[in-house]
C-alpha cells in the first residue's frame, strides 16, 4: 500500500471515535472480528476476505486484536483504495467515448503505449489478449480495472 495518501483530520477523528465505540473493555484494542462492523459504522464497505488479509498484515503477533494505530493504518488503506477506484472509474468513463460501458481495444493499446513504461509491442498485445479474453475487441470496466492494477499504471 502506498504511504503518500493521508486521511483528513476529520476522517481520522471519526475513525478514532469508531474505534473507541468498539473498544468495549477500554483496553485500547478491538477484535479483528469487529473490523467489518467498524468500517460499516463509517459508511465503508469491505469484503471479509480483504479485511482478514489486511488485518493479518498489521496484526504481526497474530493476537486477533488491533491497536488504534493499527486500525488507522487499515482505515487509511481503505480510503486510498476507494480513491483509486473512483479515479479508475473516472478514467474508464472518459475513455468510454460511446458510453456503452466498454473501451475499444485500440484505445487501450494507445493508453498502454502512452504510459511510458517501455512496454514492447508483444507485451502490449499479450496484455490486451489477457484482458479481452472473449476477443470482442472491447474491454469492460472489470477487465480494465484488472489490467490497470496488474500493470501498476
């Protein structure tokens, strides 16, 4: 996860309050089992498997409990992920010139060439073939998202 993203003071304050609401014994930790509910209390939706992966990553001693600092790290990761998703959706919307929910492969080819990642023609063609699995000549948002996430664009 990138460290350049920072939540606002209000977001941090809200996240700390949510943490305190779930720290019922006032011992400075919350159960990893409560993380989904804590995210939900802040209007954020996360899948259970992702919560588990992320909490396992910050719960280095495998205690099943997180400190407020560890919780805030997860919270910022989630905000960053949501921001990235919004930016990706906006990019897709701009590239979907015909407003059909798909991007033509030739537009995608142009994007990949312009990223400046020194991709060879073969690499670009392989990426497109992996993305446009049905050979339709277009990619939908989910395919576009997978491609952009895999190329770290």
